[in-house]
């Protein structure tokens, strides 16, 4: 199963991506991918070391396999189609059983350096050619907003989660995401409502989602544990039970039921 986490800036995509990755890694092999050039999935997982980005993958694969990537990047990944085949240098292992691998797409190295388009082309090819086994899950932490949908980075995902918060702005983004995702053939769009601090807020967002025809997957309360985890650079699940963790566990369960 491949899941992309999308939504407006700051709604909680990275928090949800890292926490779902930790939860799933208790029973599945998880491949967490930071597809945001302004990357912070590693930090949200409590990983503070340097990770080689996918943008440098061409040379690394060439080194390891001797293959010269031709006109199509897809050829490269046909040779390394499963998660376990991926060169260790590209993804770092994480967690007690090495059940979680983290890969980062890459960033803009220098101001004025242009676009991350080549890296996103690589990532798209990787996702398209990756053959997942039954016990493997890919979680993509996407860039805020809608530009990645124009580039079709996540076109081959099975489910796109759009994170919203109480308020019209993130819902407007969700509406655009739904439309653009549909255009590129992604039909399974599910909304997660984050930072909910009252029943009233939850009702408001759920009604709007209903009007927009976006399925509701679950909600996460506004929780100071999330802020604490962010301040200390540790994963949310390292703080024991919290309201936010419990609700993300429920969301994980629903994802498995939907895809089961
Ligand atoms: N449930 C929550 N309760 C309280 N604070 C939260 C909650 N979820 C996220 N936050 C806070 O909101 C901020 C943004 O969260 P996060 O980085 O996960 O969002 P994002 O959508 O990935 O942002 P970006 O668009 O910049 O990638 C962080 O400071 C985080 O601690
Ligand atoms: Mg983020």
C-alpha cells in the first residue's frame, strides 16, 4: 500500500506521516519518504543525522550496479524494484527492528538553484516501479499545497490523505487537491482533521467535508504533546500514550481496514 499525505502548509502532514510510520512499523515494513524539499520528516522521527537525498541517487546506483541510467529513470528502478533491494546508502534504517526505512527526495541546495523537478521525476519513477510485498507500506510526506499534483509525483499511490484543520483555508486546499488528484487518476481521497479543540470545530469541518464529497478518515485533537515532541525533536510515540497518538492509532487501524 502506498499512501501520500497532503494538505495546506502547517496543517500537520509531517506529524501524521511520522507517527503513522512509527505505528505501522510495529507490524509492517515501512518505507517513509520525505517528498517535501523543505524537509523535516527525519526530524519528526527523531533522526538528526545527514541523509543522502534521492537527488543523488543516479550516481549512487551507477556506482553500485555499473548501470548508466539511460534516457528513462524507470530503467534504473527496474533493477532495484523492492524496498529491500534499495541501496543502504539511500535510505536509513530506523526503529527497533529496522522495520522503518527513511528516504528523502532532496532539497534546493543553494538559493537561486532552480526547481526540484529532476528529484521529483526520480521519486515518481521509484514509486511507479516499486513492487510492494504484502507486509510493506510506503508513506509519502508531501510538499504543502498543490504543485506536486501538477508534477504527478504521487500519481501511483493507492490512497491520498488530505490533512485539514478547522477553518476554510485548508478546506479550500483540500477541494483543489481532490480535483487535481482525480485528474491524475487518484480516486481514494481521505481527509484527516487535525488540531481539533472542540466538538463544534469537528462538526464544522465534517459538514464541509461532506459538502465537498471528501471521505472522513478521522480526527486528531490539538495536543501539547505534539508541540513538545516538535520542540525536543523526538517522535510523538516516544512520549507514551497521548490524545493525539491514540487518535492516530485509530486512523492507522481505519487505513488498514479500508485497504484490507
Ligand atoms: N495535533 C496537534 N496539536 C498541536 N500542534 C500540532 C498538532 N499537529 C501539528 N501541530 C503543530 O503544527 C506545526 C506544523 O505541523 P507539521 O510540521 O506536522 O505540519 P506540516 O503540514 O508538515 O507543515 P509543512 O506544510 O510546513 O510541511 C508544528 O509546529 C506542529 O507541532
Ligand atoms: Mg511537513
